[in-house]
């Protein structure tokens, strides 16, 4: 497995990563991992590889775009001095173009998305052991759906940047394909964006597979 003893893994993104993680006192869940795929990844790592003592830090913030990540990169990534960094961003960059079509200042078009994500990756790459880039997704099997088609284009950007920088690539959209052959999209996510526990388990499984996780705890 890619993660080794005492490694620190920072996972940054939007609401899918955030998923109710610890907020200031009196707000949200009293849980620094949230209740989504980050929590599941952490639980699997601690239960199957307890000897490694891997530390997982959830830095997702609901509603974020890649533009927001850039604004908080120093405090929420660099200052944590991660050994490994996982990034999943892009859903809101695309979604705002469809649910708020007239509010153009909230839109992050693909050129800005690509340039910003590449800059963040290249700035961080020298200081970490490795990067894990996860695509944004839309829980819709029809690839011709407008938002799904746009999301696939942003996902292709993530793949390109991962290849350029030797990062681990996680195709989350592809991970949903076998599930969507049997389960209606709204059953996994009422808005096709915020998944239930089955959807989050799909994300966690794709992530763990990508980093070489073994149920036998093999390193």
C-alpha cells in the first residue's frame, strides 16, 4: 500500500469531502472526519492497518470550488505538512453553471479550473510523498445529460493533470458505473450529487483500490 507508517493524509474538497465534519462548537457533528467517504477511508485504514498509525485530516468545505481551494491552500494544506494529499474538487465549479446560470460570478469555467488545479498540484508536489487526484462526478448514467457531459470534461482535466504529475488517479465517475446498472440514481443521491452511504462507500472503495489497500493488511 502507498501509505506507510505515521503518514499524514490530508483530504481536501467540497461538501462530498466535508460531509458534516467537525465545525466550531455548537455546530455540526462532533466528528472531525464527517460521515462520508473520508470517514470510511479512515475507518478502513485504522481497522486493517492499525500498525501504521496513519493520520487522516478532512479539510473539505461545503460549496467550495477550485477557486476557494486556492484561497485557503496555505492554511488548509501546506501548513498541515501532509505526506499525502487527496484532492476531489469540481462539482460546484460545474453545478453553478446549471443551477445558477445567471449568476456568472460563481461559475468556474474549465480553463480556470484546469489552470488553478494544475498550479495547486505543481506547488504542492515537491513537499509531499504523493498526490491522489479524484475526479468530480455526477450520479447520472446518461453521458449525454448536459451536466454529466460537462462533469466528464472536468474529469478529463483531472486525469490529464494526474498523468502530467505522476499522481494517483481515481475515476469516481467510472466507479459509479456498475452500481448505476442496478440502482436508480436518485436512490443513491436525491440531487445526483450528494450521495448516501452506498454512494460514499463507492467513493471510499475506489480511493482505497487506487492506493493499493489490501483487506489482508499487506504492505
